[in-house]
C-alpha cells in the first residue's frame, strides 16, 4: 500500500486531512514532558491530532489526560522500544508520529510533513531538520537530500533523521513491524527502524527545521556505554548488509571501540579500533577510542565537546 487512502469526505468537499497519533514515551521528566505535549497540541495542522503519553516504569500522570491526550503505561518490555510500541498499539489513525519527552515540535511540523504525503504518493515515512540545543549552544541540522535510501543509511547513520521528526504511515508499521524491543537497552532502535523502512521505500526528508531537540546530562543514553556496545554489536550481526558498506561498518565498529574504551576495557577497545582501521583507516572514532583507552582524554569530555557542536560519537 502506498500513498494516503482515498477520499474520506463526501463528494461536495475535499478530503479531510489524515488523523495523526503522536506517541510520547516518558520517564521521570514531568516538566519537559508537559512542554513536549503542549507543542504537539499547538500544531497548526487542521486535521485530528491525538497524543498518547506512555510512562515507562513510572506512575502515569493522569493530570495530563484530556479529550485528545491518552495517558497509559508501558505494557510491553521495559525501555524506550517497548514504550513506543505500547503507544503504537493504541494508534488507529492513518499516520503515527514519535516525539521524545525532552523535545519540542515547531507549530508547522505536521502540516508541512503531511503535505509531502499528499504530493508524493510513494511516501511512507517523512522526517525533517532539527535544531539541537546543548546548554547555551544551538546548532541546526538538516539533510541536503530529500530522499534517503537503505544504502544511504548503511553508509551513514544520518542523525538528522531524529525520532522526534518521524511521521509514518500506520500501514508501513503493519508491514515492517514495530520498534525492535530486542536491542539491548533500546539503543539505536530508531536507526534500526529507519533501516527496515528504507528497504521498502526511501525515507523522505524535509530540509526545514521543524523540531527542537534538547541534549542534556539527563539524556536517556548518556554514559550507558555497556548498553551502547551491546546494541551496536547486535546491529552489526543482524544486518550483514554492512559488509557491503565499509564506511558504515567502520562507523559502527568505531562507536563500539569508543564505548569499550569509555568503560575502561582497554583490550576490547584496541581490538575494535584495529578492526575499524582495517575497514576504514580514516575513521576518526578509532583514534578517539585509542585516546580514551590510553587515558589521554576522558570519554565524557569527548562527548561533551561533540554534543556542543550538535554531534554525537
């Protein structure tokens, strides 16, 4: 199935804008969560917007409930992937969107993304540019292309494709499955979903910056290096396709090397850095991993410097 369904209105009027369910997983960030929910409800989109707030391992805040906001608990596996899927399971709308509880949509996000579905019958999954806030620094990031293929995603994670930008046809999720709950700690669940989606059809990306992303010390995966290493190793094992894209394989193995170094696992860090160098001698993550393993610099400092530039390891 491609494109949006046929007209829903009577013959006298235009088709109604498709309804959207926005899934917001949350854990222990009540103030940021309210900002995220308010921004979703403030969209200038003329269609129906429903919001499902999924509390993961915390007591649901029923004060958030209203006609367009459902508050529920994660009834699947603990973690981000299970929380997203708990929300997706409640969605019966044509489109499903994600928003993290520490991010904020700009008012025209939905209207501009839905226009892509209307203008391109082949579109199944639409993203957009982001504005990254880290302390008092702000960096805007968007892709120079409007279509991203499976091969593109093997070569590069393209972190501009942030989960808080995702707008997806519900029928595509029925086709490819929901978020992968088997990834350790749900790390890279958004990337893995992109890979599966791009196998079916290119991911569309608007260059416009329509989402503000907040990076901070309480960000979900900050410092969880064992989880990062395990999840990326599983990703490499699950997608042998990376063997065709040495740059992509080197990126992942370099990230694993860095994660092992940040844990103080010098031997594992050196082995993964060596593997990275064989795949791509110019991969900078291998050098950073060796520097951290040698205690020339701390992993935390490297990440802070990268985050300040709107980048990650």
